[in-house]
């Protein structure tokens, strides 16, 4: 186990894991916390956040959505961009719906852009051909021929919408009881905590159903029985789709012949927890600009420039030879839900893998990155177009 020397002001951690071939490897992670100064520039926070060794939810586990994924993962083959934010209505005036979004640029090249449409509270209202009496309402399934349609109400004007999965499409509907009298659910495994899921047979068609308040602008909510992919900027727990299958197959063969090792079809991509639209490959490097729209109180747009820094590790062998490894910037977490920018925090995590029992020391340091010259920016933009 190499001696770990940290020449940066940031918390670090070293640990070990195994791949899907049960080969051991080591991991070094560095996690930096930044805040915004008076001019809006990112600066190192005086108080650095510690490593998070478990997933942390906004509230109770399995009842509220994921806020901060665990830092203790072995490898991320791409950069997670995670944003914990609140959508603020334009002009700080109650508004029924508006757009918010983010764009990442690297010099002159746009790396990605994702937009959301948020709304005030709205409901799916059941419409019957005639009013049901109390007995008929309790037996509504026997009177389906009298059911006409669901109508989506107009959203109420609001000033803010929390950008959490509780407000996106999803949820679950109880389908009855099993032989042990335990409830059975029709669950949206992409977002079991969401709203708006309607089961044609089991959802009570006599009561309003809360509709999603976050949707894709190009796939708006308009059909009551349609399944929509949940839209958000926050992280996805490991038990949800589409992450869960990447963890591998845990069948009888695994139990009898492979346990406790990872299954052969386990992928490191399992540890990328960002929304699929915000998993960025190749990794971000630094100097990228993230432009936020509709997520800042009092102003429409806000640009955050990532620090132009690169974390490195010098692995020193017993004979004094050095192998310098570049750490991957694999997590960019913008924690900007507060209405006050002075409370915002940006967490950056760099990670690198190494062979165990090969080195005497691991020296963590950082270097400043030069800005890409304009000709490289132009080439990057042309490459993106291809």
C-alpha cells in the first residue's frame, strides 16, 4: 500500500476495488469544493466538504430523491454533470410555465445542451359522462363505459419549482394484494418517486391525479396513459433504470459460482449517476463554461467557468522511478438550489486507478491548464459538427 502524499488543499482518499474479472486495483480520489466570490468567479471554499461515503438523499431514503451520490466508487468512464437547483420564474413573477436549462461550452464548441419545461401545479382531472353516485364511485371499474376522458388542468402560476425527481413523470400505482396480503405495485422503475403515472385499470378514475411539473420541451405531457422518461438535472440512484442493469446479472449462476465478486456483465458505467443526457464522454478537463438559464433568482442567465486545473498523481516505485498519471475529472456537481449565490457550492472530483503493490508512494498535486488557442477551439467545433 503506497504512502499517500497530498500537495493540494483538497480532501483525498485511497481505497481498493475489483473489476468484472475479479482483478484488484487501487483508486485515488481528490474532491474539491468551490464557491462563488462577489464577481461570480469560482474560488476555493474555505471549508472543504468531506468525502461522502454513502448516497445522500434530500430527506428519508426511498421516500425522497437522491441529492449527493457516494464518492466511494471505483471508476467512472465519463464525467457526471449533476445539478441540484431550483427553477426561478422569469422576472421573479408568478408564471404558469417557463423554460430552464444548461449549456456546456469548451472554447468555441458546444459540448451539450439540455432544456426543461417547468410548470406550476396541475392535475389530470377525470371527466365522466354523468356524475356517479357514492356507490358507483366506489365501484368505478364496473362503470367504465361511463368514463369519458382525463383532462390536464392549466398550471397554477408559481415563482419556483424544485428540480427534483418528485416533480418529474413517474410514480407507482397499487394493483391490489398478493397471496400474503402484501400490496402489489405497478412501478415506474425510471422514477418510482415521480408523479403523473396512471394505470388504466388500477388508478382511481374518480379522483384527480397530480401531473408532472417537469418535462422535456420536445415531449410535453399530454397523454394520460403514456409513459414518459423522467426529466431532470439531478442524479439517479443505482436501483433505478437505466443504471440498474449496468450493475450486472445476479442470478442463480452468480450466486453459486461467482459471489461475492462482481458479475461478468458488470460495467463501470454503473457508477455514472447523472441523468443519461448529462453523462459526458470523454471526460471534462477544466476551463469549460456551464451556462445556466432560469435557475438563478433575479437574473435569467448565469455562467460558471470551471477552474483551469488538472489533478495529477506521481506514483513512485521502490527504485525511485516515477509514473505520472492524469486524474480524470469525473464528477461536476453544482449545488445551487439556494436563492443566495453565496450559499452555492461546486464540487469537483478527480479519480485515477492504479495497480496494487507496485509503488512506494503516491504524490497528489495539480497543474494549471492553459486556455486552448483559437485554432484548437475552431478545430474542436468542426469535430463536433462531424
